[in-house]
């Protein structure tokens, strides 16, 4: 015969619950007392061993399957295994008090000490390990493997938990998958999460539709949803942000809608197939900031301040020295001829036209800015040319006018000369 003190001592002494005994002690004690009170009125029998030819049931252990009436195809091995089952069918319980509270739930498999102990009508659950699916009542289609897996689950369904204490705190969350010790450990109502790896999504509570693959992936996420983290500690800095993708990157706390691939200082080269040689139209040039952020360099006034004419600032390019060159063989084995500028030379003329590397050394020339400065110098020359052209036009007009005046004067002189010649002839 059991008593309340013995049942409580057994629950609290198990190694599975020692890390969370303080949290779960009141719940487990209260639940155990209630189950004892319900079962204490049932007449006890000696250790049972045998088969029921009517229901095709098999039992071994004190009070195992003792109350079954019409439930067919049940197997109970262990003290109080399937104790309260009446009409539930096709259940398998192996272990002390495994599936003890089940009444008409069917298709359940409980292997381990107190596995699926509280299940009443839940169906198609599988609990393999000490106190797996311990608190489950009506949740269905759950699979828990490992001590303490899905321990607190009550009505959550379609969950898969493989690993000690994985999905330990889940109560009503559905469609979660946790593979690894303590994966999704604190999750309560979060749904449709997938966590693979030691303590993956350890602190998630209500966040949903997350995917974490790797030890400690998304370990600090609590309520963030629709995040994807691939790699050890990937997305480990994320807490409440949504819609992030972190691959081999720890992410940034609180950010949302960001994609981070790789870790600065670890990956030193990027190769992406399907880009080179592929024609596109209407595209935008991609720029990379000093922090490694990808984006498009904006030209809209919405993103600018302190806008003023370039004036003489562009005259610096007149001191630049364009060169021809070839890249070193490790960069370009073909040694194709190149045309451009040398960053170190440009830095001496205008440091603002040069981008530096992580060590602060000149790395590349800001050719977009050079082009804008060239445009400014071109427009200045164009204006000067226009002014010269206007001046030449005005001068040509003056010349034409002088020519016209000279022509008139010449005609007048010729007339006078003719008159003089004519008058002299007449006097003779």
C-alpha cells in the first residue's frame, strides 16, 4: 500500500527534477495527492501477472491494468501501470505508474517511471524516459524521448521532444520539435518551433515559427517569432526580435528583419554561384559599408543633409594620376590589363576619395565620387565653353558690323574717287 509521503518523496528525489524541484514541487505534490486520493478507494490486489483473453490485454505488476473493462489490446508492465484505464485501447505502459491516469485514451506508449502519468484521454502519445509527458492530460500525437521531456505538457499536441528536459515546460504549445538536451526547455505556449542541438532555444517561452539548428542556437530568444538560426550559438544574441536570419552569426539583441551570414574575423572570402555572367536589367549597384552591411547607395534628398554645390572641391581630381596595371597573380592569374587609380596616390591628393581596410590602410578608391567630381569639372568646363562661345559670337557680330561699315565706306570712297576723276577729265 502506498501513502502520500512516499509518493511525494519519490517525485522530489528523482534526478530529472532536481534542477527544477522548487518550481514544480507544488504542482507535482498537489497532482500526486489528487491522484492518490482518487486511487485510494480502489481495492488493492497482489502483484498481477497474466493475460485477458477477452480484451487481449497483458499485465505484469501490482494493480497493472486492474480497472480495465473493455479496452482492447493494452499492455501494462509495472506498479500501477495503466491503473485507471477502462476503455482505452492499444496502449503500452512500462514503468511505475506509467499511464496511471489514462481512462479511454488510445494508442499511447509510455516507457519509464511515471511516464504519461496524468494522461486521461490523450491519444497517440509516446513517452520514453522518466516522467516524460508527466503532466499530459488530453494532448495528442506527442513524442517525448529522454528524462523530463515534455514533462509539463498538458494539452499541447503534435510536439516532438528528444533529449533530457527538452520542451520541459511546454504546456499548450503545438507542433514544436526539440532535439537535444534542454532544447526549448522553457517554452510554454510557443508553437511550430524547431530546435535542434544542446539548449537550442533554451529560453523561448511564447515565440513561434522559429528554427534553430545548432548548440545554443537562439538560446536567448524569448518571444521573438519567425527567426532562423543555423550554427553553434547562431542568433544567440536575439531576444525579442522577429524575422531574423542568422547563419554562423550571433545576431544583435532586439533587431528585427535582419540577415547576418558569417562572423567578422572568421570568414575571409565569399563565393556565391549563379551571379557572374548572368545578365539582368533594371538592377541597382550594391554597396558594402565599413561594418559589412549590404545595401544600395541612396541618392534621394531624404537621406542627405548639408547639401551644397561642389564648386572647387572637384578640382582635386585634376591632380590624380590614372595608370594602367595588372593585378598580382594570386588575384588574377590571367594578368588582364587594368585601368584605374592607385589608392595610396589618391589618398595623398584627397583622403576622402579612399576607403580603408580594417587596419586603416588605403584599400580602394571611391570611384563613384570620382565620377561625380568629373561631372562637376565637365559642367564647369561646359559653362566656360559656353561663355567663350557667346563671346566669340558677340565678337563675330562686331566684326560683321565693322565689315558692313567698311564696305559702305569703301563704296563711298569709290564714289568720291570716281567723281574726282570725272571732274578732272572734264576740266582738261
